[in-house]
């Protein structure tokens, strides 16, 4: 039991650390840009499932089969775009965008014939031209979000607190179990 708690502690402490790095990147040291999104040098993109004009997208298609859930499309655009006239390169950045479900229909990718599919699910996350975005880059961290800078800091602080708090409680619980076993067996 104490080993399981130690693993849980390690996972939550890692989550806390990752969000601490994001929180730190959101501080005053980093470059922060807020403004409307616009197409980059390659021009506007088109979201693959909905056909919506956008400056960035992430698309994922899954199918529920007899053997479980299968991801058969998972792509993310890497073309640079502009925020407040400043070039933004989305590759390797943490991106927060609302998920939109696209109804299955003609023209959308399917699994090869012969595979029994119970349900298809098509998800897109997009940034449209003119949408207000916040971009923060500092110390190797990058975040692109529809939230403003203060909301991003609050969210990072919350995840950091949950990660560190749950990790610390798990370490304490594992230590208590070890101490209890030592005292009752000793």
C-alpha cells in the first residue's frame, strides 16, 4: 500500500512541479502578448473536420470498437500565426483551446472497412482569426491560451497547489503506514 501511495505522490508532485514551471513562466520575466489572432505567412488554415477557417487547430478522431477506443487521427498544426501582429510558433507550446465536437458526416475519415465500429468521435480545438489570445514565453516554457494573463496565473497556481498538496499528503500517508507497521510489528 505504501508503494502505491509513493507512486501517487510522485505523480502529483510532478504535476505540481510542471505547473510551478508554467506559473513561473507567467511571471514578469517572460514575454507576454495579448491580442487578436491573425493568419501567419502561410495564410489562413482550415480545420480538417469542420472546415472552419482558423490560424491553428488540433484534430483528433476516435472510434469505439470491440477492442476499445482507437485513435486514428491525431494532428496539430505547426504553422506560425500572429497575435497582436507578433509571430507565434505553436510547436512545443502548451495550448489551451475549447474543444468542439464535430458531428460525423460525409467526407470525414473512417476506419478501414471490416472493422466493427460502435461510434465515431471527432474533436477539434481551434483558434479563429480575430480571437483574443494570450501568449507567454519564458525560460523554455510556452503557453497559448484564450484566457487572459491573470486567469492563466490563477489556473497554474491552482494546479500547482493541487499537485504539491496531494503529493505531500500521499507522502505523509505512506510514512504513517510505514511507521504504524514498524510499531505494531516491532
